[in-house]
């Protein structure tokens, strides 16, 4: 009983000591530290994304680093320039790199600062054996399976891109020119069925260093909730597999702990992430990122709704239907501002033939909803990706 009393007192004391914490933010990083994302690929195009870190209280989403000179160099003094293909993203085609050489990345920014990575070896990823999934009541879990007969990979990382087919909640049978008329949609003007996609943002790593054989079985890649639109019709995922060095694995493991495994009293404390990039102009400046190099392996799967349980999709937009009547019902043109309120973007769903009948055979009223509920092109495209099956 005494122990219980002491425990309750300690718990109440701990709760009573809670205070709001607002971190004091400084601007010691100037425009922000350089963030370098991407790997040198030997069997595919190389993409490097340069951006700047930002304070957590700023509104900018990404501060891209534009106008930089980015070059791949090897330890035999050969170099391969990258081209900026869009803001902050630099690319080079397939380079057919020599496996006996080591490589590094050199960057010179518009403000004259120079950055270099350490030289890293080419570490080629073994093939992906398969991408598998399990359909549970809560959703779909996707896994990757791989192995290396030479037992030389041991450290793995995966990222992915995904695409899916989705539909707006309502089918829009009519459209407006936004001024004075409403017309029926042709088949080629449908905005009900669309395609969109996304890419991974989490850290997916796995080590077989504690195993006798270099086999990866059912390593989790992603989870899709049962209510997600991703799996309402058809879904595809392309998984990319990377082989890491021990140092690179430790970098990604620390990053994973610092970004994804925080928030509970049992979580590990954040720790400093060791980069293999350095600012030549200012050795004390922090650089964020880690360079790896080597061939990658890929595999794609498709999952259709017919392969899954009958999940119920939840539309997040609170879609509702309403009705608007033509005024007057026999007008040659239909004043759109009289028909549908002009204060919000609405989409016309269907026409209703209500009495008195229209002498021109046109609907005398229309049902409508918010445009996001009837026009899928606000979030996607009507044409499928070229690899769609």
C-alpha cells in the first residue's frame, strides 16, 4: 500500500511539472545548411537534389538550391558534369562507371562555396527477388524480398514511387463555359477517372549482418490504409533497392531514429547525423546528406481492387449534392450565375427533367457539388502513365 501511495505521488508530481516548451530558434545557418539528396548510379540516370534547411516556423516548403555546378569525379581524375533539369534537381545520364574506381560528388554554389563528398566505392545491389503484400482488415502491407548468394551486400535500403487510379465521388455529366451556358460532356471530356502518384518519404533499411546468410524476407516497404483511394481501383509500386556500406547504413539508421522513432518516453534520444560531405570553403559548416554509389535494382507490381477485400473508401472532402433550377426554364442560353452560385467553384453532376418540360429537350434543373468532388483532374490526370497495365 505504501508503494502504491509513493507511486501516485510521484506521478502527480511529474504531471504537475509539465510546462509548454517553445524552442528559441536562431538563424546561425544563414540561408540554411546545404541538404544533398541522391546517389551516384552506374546503371541508371543519376539525380541529385540540392536544397537548404529552414527554420521550423517558416512557411516555405522547400528552399531549392539553384544555379550550382555539380560534378561527379573518380579517383583517376575523370569527371562527369550534371545538368540542372529543374529547380534544385541535377541529373546525368547512364555513366557506365568503372567498378574498380571510387567516386565523389563536387558542388559549387552560386555564392562561391565549394562542397566535396568523401570518395565512396561502387556497391552494386543484387536483384530484388519479389515484391509481396498482405491484405488485412486495416489495409495492405507491402514487403520486399531479396538475397545475395555471395553474402557481400548485408546492408540494404529501399525507396519507391507509386501510382494509382482513382475516381471523383460524383460523375460530372455537364460542364459550363463559366459565363452563360451549360453543355453535356462528351466521352473524351470525362473528369471522373484519373491517375496520380507519389514517392516514398520514409527511411526503409534492413541489415542481414547478424544472419548467417544474406537473405531479406518480408522487409516492410509501405502500408496503405483500407480507406485510401490508392487501392480503390488499381495500384502500382516500383521499388528501388540499394546496397549500402556499413557507414552509409549507420547514417540512414540514425536518420530513421531521429525522424521516425521519436515521440514516446521509450524513444531514443536524437543524435548527430554524420555526413560524408564537407564544406571546403568553411570546414566548420554543417552539410546534410550522405553519398553512396552503385547499380540499383528495381521491381514493379500491380494490385487491383479485385485482388483485395471489399474495402470502403472514405472521401475526405465532405461531398454533398444540391439542385439548381434554370431561370427561366425555357431560355435559349442558361445564365450560369443564375443557375449555380458564383461565389464557389462548383461542378455540375447531372441534369434533371422536371415539369414543366423543356421545349428544347434540355434539363430544367441540374444537380451540382463542389468541384473537387466531381473533377478528378484537380488532383491527377486522365491519361495513365506509360507503364500502366
